[in-house]
C-alpha cells in the first residue's frame, strides 16, 4: 500500500523524530511532539506513512504500535477519505503485517492490527471474512509457522465481534446490522475453528486455551450464535473441565456466566447441559469455603447465582426438576463468611421473590411457596448475619461507614422481599427468635460490651426496623413484646441507636396502641443524653409526632419545646441543627392537630426565638450562617404546621409571614450579597405559599415587589425560582393574578436582559439562565395568554438561542424546556397524546416566532448535536434538542426540513460527511421515516454520536 517515495520517507522520519521526543523528551518539546503526532494521525498521508513504518526492519515496539494504532484509528473514523481503489491494497497490507508481526511476538501490535482488520471487515461488510482470513493465514508452512498463524487468527476472532459492535466506529447503522448478521451465519465455522485449535498442537498451552474461551465468550456476548451449535461444540463442556485448573478457572467462569446470560431457560438443550454440570460443582464450592479459597468460592457463587437468575422459569416450573436443590445451593452461597461473596446472590433473591409473588395460577404459587418456604425462613437468619456490624466498626473511616450502610440497606431490601412471600409477621417472628438467642448469649458473657458481643443484637434490631412497614398496625403479639424489651436492651450506643429508630418506624402501630406511648416517649427522650443516639431520637420523635400528634396535645408541645431550648443552650453535646430541625418538624405536626386558636398561639411561641434571632441578625454584624439556620428553622415550621382552618380566619402561617415581614426585609437588606441567604429566603416563601394557598393572596403583591426589587439590584437566581413558585400557586387563579404575574415576568425579563448582554455574561451566570427560562416555561404552561400577545415572546426566544450555546447542563436544559413549552402551545396533541384544546388559538403566534427565529434556532440545535454538549441534552424528557426539533416537526415539518438541511450543509466534512447528513434526513423525513417521538430521538442521538466520534476519536485511538 505504501509508496516508497521521498515524500513518504520524509514523513516517516518526521514521525520517528516526534515519537522519540514523546517517549524520551520532556517539557515543551514533549507536548509539541504529542500535538504534532495527533495532527499527523488526522492527515491523509497517515495511511501510507503508517504502512511504511510497519514495514521497517527492526523497528522499536513504540514505533510499530503507533503505526498499527494509526491505521486502526483511520479505519474507525476516516475510512471514507480512502479512495475506493486503495481498499484492496489496504486489506492485503494488513494481512501481510499480521503474518509478519505474528512471528515477532509483539502481542500489543498484533492486537491492534487485528482490531484494524476487524474494523475494515465491518466497514466493507467483508463477506466470509473468517474463512478468507483463515485461508490466507493458515497456508502450508512449517509447524511453528502454523502455530504462529493460529495465535494470530485466535486474536482476530476474539476482537472481531467486539469491534463489530463498537459504537466508536463511524459506519452506517445498516452496514453494522448486516455485518453482525453475517457473523451470526459464520458462527458454525468459528466454533469448528476453535475446536480444531483447541484439539491441535497449540491446545496444550494455557494461554491458547484461555484465548479460546475468551474468543467464544466474545461471540456469545455480541453475536447471536445459535444455541444448538454451542451445545454440539465440545468447548462448553471443556469450560466446565477447566474449572479444575487454577490458571483457567476465572476465564472459564466468565464464559459459562456469559452463556447463562445469553441463553435463558427456553433453550432446553443448553439447560439440559448446564444444570447437571453446574450442580455437580457443589462439593467444590463447599471445599473452597472450608479451605478459605475466596477466588474459587466467588467464581462458583457467580455461576450458581447466574444460573438461578437465568433459569428462574425452570425454578418456578410446575413439575419437579430438582429446582429446590438449586435454590438451596444459592442459599449456601449467601451464607458465605466473606461479605463480598455472600452479597453476590442478593439480586437473585429479589428476582426470586418477585417472580414467586406474581406466579400464576394461584394453586401453583401456593405449591411453590410451600416448597421454598423453609429456604426463605433460613434466608432470614442468613440476612440478619449479613446485617451485622464488623467488630472494628468504630475504627472505620467515614467512606467505609457509608459503604457499610449501603450494604445493610441492600440486605434489608431483600428481607422486605421475603416479607412479600412469607408475610411480615412471620418474618418478624423469626427475627425475634434470633434476637432472643442473641440476648441469651449476651447474658452469658462476662463483658457484654466487649467487641463483637453486641453486633448480633443490633443486627436483629436493624432487621426489625427494616420490616416495620410490613407489619400490620393491629398486630397484638410480637410487637408488644419488642416494645416492652426496648428500654431494657444493652446500653451500647449502636444498639440504642437502632432501638430508638424502631420506635419511629412503628409509630403507626403506636397510634393504635396509645397505652405504650408514654413509655416509648420517655425512652426516646433519654436518647438526647447520648450524642451518638441523639440523631436517632430526633428522627423517631418526628415520626411519632407525625403519626400520633392527635394523641399528644399541647402538654407534649411544651415538654418538647422546653427540652429543645435546653439542648440548644447547654455547653456540651449541644443539639445539632439537623436534629433540631427534626424536632421542630415533629412539633409542627402536633400543632397541625390543634384547633385554630391554640395552633396560632403554639406557632407564635415556636417561632418567637427564631424571630428574635433574625431580628438581631438584621442589624450590623449579623452572621450569614446564623441567618441561614434561623430561616431553616422557620421553613420547617411553615412547611409542616398546617392546622385545619375555619372560613374567614387568617392562616397562622400567613400571620407569621405578615408579622415577620419587616424582619425578613431587614435580613434581606443586610445579607444582600449572600446567595445562600436568599436561597433560604426563597425556600421559606415557597413553603409558606404552598401551606397557606389562598390565604397567602394578601402577601403576594409585596412578595413579588420584594423579589423583583432585590433581583434588579443583585441578580440572585433564587428570586427567579421563587417567582416560578408564585406562577405555580397563583397562575391559574384568574385574570387578576395573571396580570400581576405577567408584570413580574416582564420586570424580571428586563433585569435579566440587562444582566445577560453577551455570551460571557451567560457563561458567568448559568444559574440565572436556568431559573429564568424555567420561570418562562412555567408561565407558558400556567397562564400563557398575555405573553403570547406580547413582543416579549420574540425577545425571550432570541435570548434562549444564545443560552443554547452554554456548556452547562442545567442551564441548557432549562432553555430547551422553555422552548419546548413555547412550541408545544401550538401542538394539538402533546408528546403523551393529551389533547390541547387551545392549540388553534396559539398557532399563528408560534408560527410567526418560528418564521422569525426558526433558521437560527435550528442552527443552534444542530451545533448542540455536533459540539461537545453533554449527551443528556440531546434526547430524553424535560428539555432536549431532539424534543424541541420533534415539536417543530409536528407543527411545521417542511420548515424544519428546510432549516435542518441548511444547518447540516454548513457543517464541515470532518464533523459529518454527506452520507451521514443524508442518512439523518432520510430517517427524519424520508418516505420510510417513523414519525414517532422515540424514533426521532434515536435518529438525532445516533447522528450526534457519529459527529462526536468523527471529531473526538483521535484523542483516544
């Protein structure tokens, strides 16, 4: 392929010098050489230069690897720049290179050349590529040459299906589909070839056996190899035999797991082969556990678990197929002493319980529940053991604690799945039996607080808490026993923490059993004496107040508030703000159960210290962090204290907001530059509006004036967010509110336009862009009439077109969502099929806006597709490029086709060639185009992926 002319030789010399600088240089020369090589790989000359470098005698490994890598990258991304007449030369050259380097032992170069040839086979949809290459590589030669050729052929066969599904290759989708079909038709030849290699002289080499298994795994994963061909081939049985070889064990497991994942229970021949061979490995698993061979235990656990998941239909079959034994083996795996291995089957148990729960008919479900019930009862004990804290839990780092918590919650989810089959009461009964055993064992110890002594008790309590939702509130036997033992449990803070949370979890049960409420409340209050238990106590009290507020009354309010004030005032173990907010939430729940007058008085008492704190904070020297905390406290109260109101009475939360207004304005003025304070203020107003609803109407005008006035001085995005809430709460209340809200939107828009004069301004204020366009989108959704008839709409679309250029996830999505809402006004039917009865009214205005801005808007959307925009903005719900274009296509398809053709025509060939552009247009507008949203999204996403790879594939060849 390469011409031995002076120009090629000069380029070779330049490339060699640059490679030497990259590998042996440093500083600017190193970076400059690296940039030169990247640019060189993009050049047309790189084809011939790389070929010439591969033909060099005694070249260093880095040189030959770079050359092979270059050809591979060119085939992936720039294949269409190669003249048609040069393709046979390229193919022959690659085969020659494989023959040559196959004998040199440079595996990295061989692999890269195999990838290049695989990519070429895909690009050409090379017919019978396996037979062709086998014939060319395995021609008569010495025994050693035959071995070398077989190794190369094995590597090629391994990477071929992987490259065939590689989405980084720029190739038409139809070509890729056709090539995969061809590989499927070649699978018989592949299996025969692998069998012959395994049975030949090379078959005794461990590395060759490993590659054979890896090759078969690759084909099983990526190619639809017929199951009967897999069964007839001896390699599947050989993989089971290889489990006895330590060097081949992991590769054999990977292959067998892949077979289980690919061929489910409906492939009877494979099931018939796999099940008895896998079940015969039970003794090997037991031996590995006894000998603490974690690698073997892990691999066999994976195998048993995957088989259980793949053959769930067999497990649930009405006839006896020995399925109970498989479930018992998976249960044994779940009992493994190493947590990492024991958790492998957790998803199996989820799938098992959900499948069993939905099994039909009912008599089959009953029979299978009876068969597997004892296994599930044993599983409860196994899961409780998995929930145990390690002995060194107090020495773990915070990230290790987080991992441990996630693990325990995952195990708890499985326990809840078991409850769906056995029932919560039976599961709880089993847990209490285990708890009694743990407590009895603990009582025999000389030091019950020694490491490892309390973990069993705590695990049982954690299990009890985990299934609280599955226990009926009228349970009269087991729960009273648990509630009675809680105050008398060991004093270890981990045990006490979990026991405290149990009270909160069973708060609905307490509501129907108020005789236990006093004792449990006292037990929770004791938790505040321990800093480790305090968070649990606060959470539990909140839950009890939520469920039992009507039973608690004003007396409990006074007790809790007094306790809260005391906890805040003490020097040591002062209550954390998070726990304080939990208590305040509980108090607010109780207030919500009171009559209007006592509720109003209670709210006043509760917010008085907060108001005092804010009043002090609003003067000189006020601390922004303290202001945020006081606003958090107020927000909890106004969001949760919502008593039933009588007609004509002022809502107590509205009363609080009205009375605090001067204080809130003072705090706002004091901390005008603090975005965090304004976020807290906006959140406070949001919850006040949602709690008060129509009772907030008298405060709406001053609130809007405050938001607009503040934003005009300091553009905090939280003001725009709060404005969105105003639209949500009052946008459909009538013309008077619509006019007020439109004036708010207009005032905000003027301030935003002043703030966002240039693209740099947009880039510097992405939060403002995001919240402003979400505000506009919400206005369009709730009360669009005044905006549709205003020239402001055109200005907003023009502003949004600039916003689309932002490389910022939330801001771009906010713009796209807003523009989708605008176009959606004129759609007679939305994406979900819901009719839009007012569409005809809005069509003229929306069409006028599109006529004015459509070409530029579509251009920006195409730029989003072909640039380095994050993939979440291309398709999907909630604002996307494809979503907006789809809406335009529903409204004016001919316009979109024209605008899109113009935008695509402006793209350089290195971004998308003519074939790729035309392919997109055909998928969107061609006679065979599917007009559905999903197909539209898929076509745009595919085009985006192709453009992205055209531009970026060189960065990581």
